[in-house]
C-alpha cells in the first residue's frame, strides 16, 4: 500500500521536529563525551590505586538510578540497554 503525500503543514512540522532532534543529538553527543572524560579520570584514579576497571556494584547502582529517573516514553529496559552501551564504551576507554 502506497502512503499518501504529507500536507504542507505536516512537512513543516516534520522539518521542525527533525531540527529539534538534530539539536538534541548534538547535546547528547556533547554530554556523552563529557561523561567519558569523567570515566577516564575515574579509571586513572582506579589504576593508581591498583583497582580494577569493572565495578559491578557501581554499574548496578547506575542502572537502578537511571531507570528510576526515566519517566518515559522509553521503558526501563530500553534505558538500561542504552546505559549498558554507554558504560561499556566508557569502560573500554578506561582500559
């Protein structure tokens, strides 16, 4: 089934929404890099103390906190999955 073309008003709304998404993505990337920098600094302190990079208790705390912070529309499992990737990337940089 072929979709019908969008009205001019809907095309304008869609364009504005995409601009908003692009601006949000810019902020997300900026914040991800800021988080990664803090994770690198954390890793340096751990290394100096002879501690391992992987801290399952801390990761559990982060998952629980961010899942509680999310008010939707993403469900807690989706938030956990996103943070699992973020933490994994940051942990890889700490090594």
